[in-house]
C-alpha cells in the first residue's frame, strides 16, 4: 500500500447537505483515511492513499465539479498537461493544442512517487508512456530526446503502458522510481505502439501526446480564487480547460 498523503480540492459547496453528499460518496472508497470541509473556502481536505483522479471522479459523481489545489509537502508535486504535437508549420493565428491527458506526480517518500495519468480523445489501442530527456516539444518527438534514465543512467524511464478504450479513454496509476525534482523540466511522451519516430510531426497526429513536467502546489500552497495573470476565476479557467479536452 502507498504511504498516505494530504490533498486539497476546491468544490462548490453551499450547505451541510453538500458536505453530506460528498462525505457519503467518499466514505465508500477504501483508502480515504480522513476528510475535512470548509464551507466558507469551499475546500475539501483529505488524507488518502488513492490517486487524485479517483477522488475527483467520486466528487463529480455527486454532480459537483472538483479542482485539485495541492498535494503533499512543499516541492513534492508536479503536473504534466498532455497535448497533441505542435504543427510543423505554425498557423497564422496561434491556436492552443487540444488537451488529451494529464499526468500528476506526487512524491510520497524518498523512493516512491505516485503517477496518476489519464488520457482522453485518443484512438483505441495500446500506448506507452515514457519520461524524455528534455521538455522541448517544439518539434514533437524528435526534439524531446531519448528516454531519460537519470543523469548517471540506470533508472527506468519507461513509465508504463495504457490501453485506450473505445471511448478514447485510458488511465495509468502506479509507483515510479523518480523524485519529483528529477522530472521537473523534462518531457513525458505517450505514443501509440507502432507510431514510430519516422512518422514526423504531422504523422503523430492522433497517435502521440506530450507535455512538460512542471512543479505544482503542495497542500495549502495554492489558495487563490482568481488568477493573477488572466484575472479569471479558477472555475472560469477550468471551463476553458474542459473545452480543450481536459478531464
């Protein structure tokens, strides 16, 4: 069993009935050790051994959205938004790439990091996920380098296999032998088996997704409700990400 960690979620809750609905749903999960709620802040805090995606899906089953706000200790969490490769010829008007997945990384101890990856909108089949040497995704697979095996080699850069179903969805949850700081700034590549390097950027469309690993907030390190850059609320930003394909 994985070591427990603490996580915080923003959930639109308005009364005790909301709290009871969510508490009832979470109580059915094995791996939830404790939960607490703040109605004024609309925060849910839990200590758990489950991946964040499981908790978010359970909260959403009550008819409420949920946003992960922080996990684990400071400097122990990272995230990678997985998008389709950029086109070889940039369009005249820049367009955001469709989001096809998300990988969350939570370092639980010196040797255990939880990988929680979800994919959506991909053709059915078997896909392989790997940590790449660089986070340069400007030329797709080619610019990301080889599978990263650590500065001294010997580490496993292959993160695991995913089976995308008929609805275009897949998930991968497991332990990886990496510390978060070793992964930040590098790339994660998810490629359909048989989609080789020789395909080129355009040929990767629909068979490859990629992203850059970036540090994310620990518990109570992110209490903002409005983004300082865009001026949008966290819920407005979430709607934009969902429209782009984020689960």
